[in-house]
C-alpha cells in the first residue's frame, strides 16, 4: 500500500496548540470564491492524469465549505461521483487505529510505553530484544527495524492468511536495521495494534471503529471493510492501466480484512470531513463533548520518528519542507512555513490524501479512483495556496498540475530506461544451468510460506500459494535468472527470479526482485529467501 514518504524538536512541538476549539456546527455551505477554483483544478487534474472520478472536501474554521464529487465512479458507466461516494481510504485508516489506542489510554486501559508483549503475549519479532522492548507507541511510528513494507505480501495482493497467522509469522521476518534507529514504513505492526485493541477492549477492531468513531461522529456511510459495501451503493471502483488502457477493477480488489487496522476503511469525503473537523477541534465533537482528550491529541501528533528530508525536483521547490517526521498514524511536516499534518493512502487502483494545517484551521480531503498521487497533491496544494497566499499583494501563484505532470513524465521515462537497459545488457544467448524441469518444485520462505514452480509444456509457471493474483509464467532472462510475468497485468509488478545452485548442481535458494523501480513497495519480493521444501511437507 503506497504512502508518500519523507527535524522537528519535541520541545518545540510541546508548545504547539491545536487550532482553537469551536462549538460551531458543521454546515455544508459552499464559498463562492473556492468552488470555481476547485472545480476547474479538479477537472484539469482529471484530464491531465486520466482519473475517472474524484471527490474533494474542505473544512475551514469549523465549517465544511466544500464537499463535492467530480467525474464518474466507474469508467464506462454514467453514475457520478458525489460527496457521499465511498472510496477505500487505505493507509488513512492508520489515524483511526492510532486514535483508538489514544482512547484506550484516555480510559487508563493502556499506556503509550506499555510493552506490547505484556498485552499480547503471543507477539514476537525476529530479535528477542526487540520483542521485549517494543512499546505500544513503537507499533505506530515506523521505527521497529523492519524494512520498508516488510511482510506486505502476506496480505497484498489479497491473500488467504488470517490476521492471527500474519502476526505469528512476523517473528520470522529478519530486521533490516537496529531497533528505533531508522524510519521504514510498515503495515504489519498496525495489524498487531489492532490485535492489542481487541485484547484490551474486548471488541474487534471493526466493532471498535463503528462504536467509538463512526457512530459518535455520525459517519453513517463509513464501513470498516469494502466487504460491508454492495456494488449497488454509491461506491467508486479502482482503476489501473492494463496494456496502456485504463481499466476498472472489481471492488474486492480493495479488500484488506486481514490487515484491516493498516488500511481497510471505506469512507466518503462527507463523512471524512466530520473526522477532520473533530481533529481540528482538538478531539472534540460539535456539541463540545470530548472524543479524544487534548492531551492524547498532542501525543498523536507529536513527532516520534525523523524522516529523511528529501530535496524536491526544481519544479516542486515550493513544496520543500524544513522538517519531516512521523507521529502516530500521521506525517508531521510543514507547507509554506505552516505546520502540516498529512497522510496518504494507496490501494491497487485508488489513492487518497487527508491533510490539515491546524494553526490555520484548514483541512483538505481528496479522494481519487486511479493510482496517481500527483492528482491529489496538485489539488490539495492549490487549495492550500488559495488560503495561504495573498494574491492581492502579488504573491506568486503555482501551477501544481503542470509541475507534477512534468515530473511524472520524467519519472516514467527514467523507469523505462532502467528496464530497457537491463534487457539490453543481458546476455540473451546465455542458457540456464539446468533443464527447466529441474527448477520446478515447492519453495518456502520462513515468513511468507510456499511458492510453487511447475514445468508445463516446456515452460515454467509460478504460483504464490497465499495470493491467488500472483500466478504467472517464468520467462528466461539470462543464466539462472527468469522474469515472473503475472497473468493479472493490473499488478504492474513483474519480478526477477534468480536461482542459486549449490556445488552439487541442485538449487540452494531462490531470490526475487521487482523489475521496475516504480513497483509498489508492498510487493516486497526482495524480502523473500525461498529454499527448496519437500513436496510432501505440510503446506506453509
């Protein structure tokens, strides 16, 4: 699941006050000066980035000043996107999971520095020290020592493993760095956080979301899973390019039930505007009642892990930040000198963004039913610029759509060059060391489980036993390396498959790596260490 990845001193943040509390009820009244700007920007972005449908909401000073849909829910159908259209919000679900932990802390059922293993005795990492020292807050801020997206193949693409099985297999994933030494975005520890919520509250994560967030916030259309939604409801379909043609995917592509706390929520911009308004009111509901205490709101937004401060390309210089960090389910950075709380969410065929400038009391929500983050970034930044820049005094305007379009073209060209050069440099005349039949067999990774390679009609086929979508053929690349071409071309995740031989000439190990540098990090093929397993051994 994609997420945009990027020094903020704790002493400075401790003095930060969330935007002043307001008892103003939310009302849907569109400001005349923002509606034309947003409509024009969204329509241009949809055309430039080939997005069938988008939905946008703006929360300002306690009011929903705009909530609107654009385009269509599904390519080829006429049903329009509305402010009530449901989208998979993916990793924007993490803020809800973190807030659930905060609620339990408010109720004195948990503490941020409680050891995870004391609440969930079956929890284990690959390192005994990390298992013993992992605290509740460590589950939420991406500093565990796991590599980027480690373990994601256990649930993405859609798999048959249960959440309990995924948590058990976590202990077999090697750490990439020392504990708490570096930032690396993960999803699997949010699944652990969901298990902690269930153990402490006596409610499943899904029940907790409904009872403690969706109901009190009157998020009436929001669901904890796409499986709670029918195709006849107002719901957007995911879209990807397949053989250069934009194609709608089935709704169940958005299913993440076995890793729900990391990214399963389905919501609309109308409903999400209620969530954002509550956060901007320092955790208070419109009637003044407390949903999340102000103390816990400060904890949720307090930077925990420093992120690398990347230098944007020249076309995006105005988006440069002087600090970037991850808190609890949110990224904390700046935008044009203002503190920004933001997160993105990405599923196959759908990306979303929720961003807030708390000191300006502004929140912007942008949902799209296509896999191009440039669309939501260009729209949200245009909206923020409207509120931040004094256009009457000659402040510079910025064509974010044009800037992102140019960057995308450059990135796509660079990625294509990497792939093309790899194929040009290969030794196409080389032969594999073994007969094709000798590569066939059952291969096992300690955390993922079994991958089957079969010889059929003079060709090799590969199948990941837990992910039905990861089925394809092996095309010889050079020597003992093949390329897995997945039958489902919507995945856009072809991978090198390299066999290593032992001195006896039999296969010792199989390693994998994505062919294209643009492959989503959740296809963590590179983390697999596949070794031959007896065909008669129990499936794993």
